[in-house]
C-alpha cells in the first residue's frame, strides 16, 4: 500500500513515515502543508492519505479542508486525519462529505501501533473509523435529541461502536453478544432514527452521522 503523509512537524512526519515503512508500507511522499499534499496526491496517486488536522498557515482546520478537497478531486481515496485534541465538529464535517474510507484518530493512537494499524487498514478497506475517545466525549457532552433518546442503553452501545468503524462481528465480540443480537439492535436503531430500508443512502453511515451531528458544540 502506498501512503501519503502530510504533517508540518518534521519529527512527527519522519517518525510516522519510519513506523509505516517498518510495517511494510511504501511512503509515496511526506509533505508539510496542505497545498503540497493536494499536489502530491494528484502526482503520486497514493492508496491512502494521512494528514494532521492543524497545518500551516493558520494551524486551525487546514487538514480537514484538505481532506475534503482531496475527496472532491479524487473520490474514493481513503483519508485518515490525525488530531492532537478531540474536536467533535471536525469528525462530523469530515464524514458529512462521504464517510466511506474516512478515519479520524487522535495522534496518541499512533503510539498504540496495533490499534493504529487496524484503524488504518479499516479505512483503506473503505470503512469509517472514529477514535474511541472522540466517541466517549460525544456521550459525555450529548445534547437532547428526541430520536436518539429513544435508543436503549444497549442500542447506544452498538451505535457508539458503529461510530468507531466496527462491523457486526467485532461489535458482537466487544459486547459479548451474538451477531444476530447485534443485527437486531441495528435494525431497531434504524427504525427509531427513521432510516427506511428504501433510503438510497447508507443507513449505517446515516445513523453515525445523526449521532455525531447531535453532539456538535
């Protein structure tokens, strides 16, 4: 897999590149700003792009805007955004464009190599992955939402794990229940959130977006 990296801190950029090379990945390019990233993606055609949220010139949301721009120019390219802090709105903004092959992780997750690599592979496979700590904070700061308030505690657990990018099998293992039970909970979640089987959108993604949007500050 050929990976593109955008991180303005040279030590972090080179450290991440070394880690990925050590795991057998090819680094297509490693750059320090969003404009260079967008150009490099076009020139190098990587299989996945990893970028920091805060990059020059303002160090605010350049990474998110670059990720959105990249997906506009190269639909379907998996993108993994790294952030030093929990910023709930960024996760929602990123997934609102297209949640397939999108990841939003805290930088500390990189140090937990196994977890980081699993998340990277899930994003590369087209899944949506939100850092577990972001999901936890969403619960802490959850606003009132009439539809979400109808979910049972177990359904909320399932939806939170869906937001982390876990599939039904992984959710079942995490909650120590059967896959059939998970499937039943997800059907109930869709029903309570008013997500019809006839809806052309991905109901799983729509449910996660509803969950994220309800917690925006």
